[in-house]
């Protein structure tokens, strides 16, 4: 990996899923922004693999290939990292509230900063999500888990009246 030059790698026209870009999340003790990209084109997935991305076959849809991207909120030296830059199809920054509403199935372009690393006897190419351009915005819609319960003769429901 010694001969790898750090670079920005642009990935165009991908499906965007599980976007956590409005604020860092803390899934395993490390604050980070996250995004999953996906394609159903095996040739594109192979290109991603050959460009140092960890491609996985989707567990639910075997025709889909995914890559989980992240950007740590804190750099290795302890300094704060800047947020992932998120823009619309005109390259205008998306407002914070709109970033939080990027839904699965949105389409966009992604820039990943790739650089060689060597730590604790391991070496390879690391990827850091840098920017996202949303070209086809699909608004996140929360799943409907429950239907309203209306008691006959009443316009409200009381959970204490439930038999369980």
C-alpha cells in the first residue's frame, strides 16, 4: 500500500440508503456520519471493489450490492472533523432539516477520500465519506407501526382499557 496516492474517489449515480448525515451517530463508541450506497449492477460493484471499497451482497435482496461509508467526527489527532458536505442537484448546500429527511432510495453522487494507513501491524486503504450530492431526493417517511384505535362511542382511546 506504500505506493497508493491519497485521492478523492467520486462515485456517480448511486442509490443512497440509511443516511445519517445531519449529525454524527454513535453506533459502536465512535461518533461518525454514515451512509450506505447501493447498486444492482455487478460490474459497478466489481469496480467499487477494485477501488478499495468493501462491497457486500445485500442479505435481503441478492441482486443488490452495498457499501457502508462513514466519516469520523473526531480525527485521529483528537481534532474535530468537519461534517459531510451535502448538496442538491444544483450543488447548493442542503439545509440541515432537509439533510435529516434524505430517504432510502434517493439517488446521488458521492465523494470518498481514500488514503493509505499503517496501524498496529495492519495496513490498507481507508475511506472517509467527504461529500454527497443528492440528485433525486426521496423524503424519509417513518414506517407506520400502529393504526389508531378508536373505541366505539368515544373519540379517544385509553390504553388502560386494553385487555393485555
